[in-house]
C-alpha cells in the first residue's frame, strides 16, 4: 500500500510539474521566406522574430507549429482561427479587429522604396513628391499609415515579393515597397539584384508585435503571459545576441 501511495504521489508531482498551459500554437508565416525575420534553411527555421518568439514560447511551455501560405490566405486563416498567432505583425486599425497584440513590440521593421537602377527617381521623404509614379507592394502588408491611407497614389498589389520584383522589372510599376533585406534576398534569387537600387530615407520604420487570433477563447490569457515573459526576455543577453546575429541595432 505504501508503495502504491508513493507511486501515486510521484505521478501527481510529475503532472503538476508540466506547465498547465503547455500546448501547440499554430503560427502563420508567408509562403516565401522573409529574411532576416524568418526563413528556412536546410529544413530548419531561422530568423530574428522567429528565434525571439520560440524562446519566449519555450519558457511558457508552448510549442510553435508553423503554417505557410500566401500572405493574404494567412490573414484569412488568422481571422477564421485556422491559425492561432503571428510573430511579426504591425499594428493597424483593420488588423486590430482580428487580433490581440502583445503589450510591447519585440522588433522593428523598415519599409523601403526601390526602383530600377537606370531610373532617376529621387525621394526626400515626401510621398507627395512621387504622385506621378505607380507603386507596387505585397497585398496585406502594412507600410505605415501615410502609405497605407494614401488614396491619391497609384498603388498596385502583388501576391508576394517575387511577383512584386518582377512587376518592377517588366514595367508594370515604377516603385516597389518592401523590407530592404527581404527584397535584396529575393532579387538575388531572381538574378535581378544588379538591376534595382533603393531610395533613401526609409519610407517607414515600425514596431512589430506578436499577435493572437481573437477567435481563441484564451487569446487574452495568451497575450498576458507572452507580454510578461517578453518583458523579461528582452532584458536578457540572449535577446541581444539574437539581434546582433541578424544585424539589428540594439532595441
């Protein structure tokens, strides 16, 4: 009897030692890599936003499972609850209808303008100076309120970065909008990197958040625990090491 009671006690301790909230969380990623924030190499996932989110999730006893699809479909999955969270999400009024954001951002992201190298377009920080040109961007992405809400600009959406770059190369648009490091990666793959150049300054530098689908009944609980752990993690050497690894400035 004593051995039975001792065995039951050990089993109870083992059960209690497992985090009560341990579970899989489905994370939406675009179909194409988005370096340096997330990308796949040799069958493994890497990237600054991904490494940060995985470290925080591990501390909380969660396992992140990645779901890849075209960006527009990923956002539809988020609205329907087919995925649980995003690890790299700008704040916009439209998106706020579908998600609960962590209380603090974990990484910054820039939006940059790029053109064909043989064009003489100049940019001094004022979009109104570029009203004569056609802009291209990946649908569903945010590039700051000024660009997102600019009804007077000629804007054309594309499904992904490769189509955006090809649209610029074949003359469908005059100016592309995207994250500089991501665009460089895809122009190299397309062997078009020598044919584009970036305009300065950046169009927008924004704060990115982890966000949870409101379809989850425990969305607020997840936000609370991730926000609390994120505050701790961002003070750690490991967080600073991740930023340095992917060539981000100190946060």
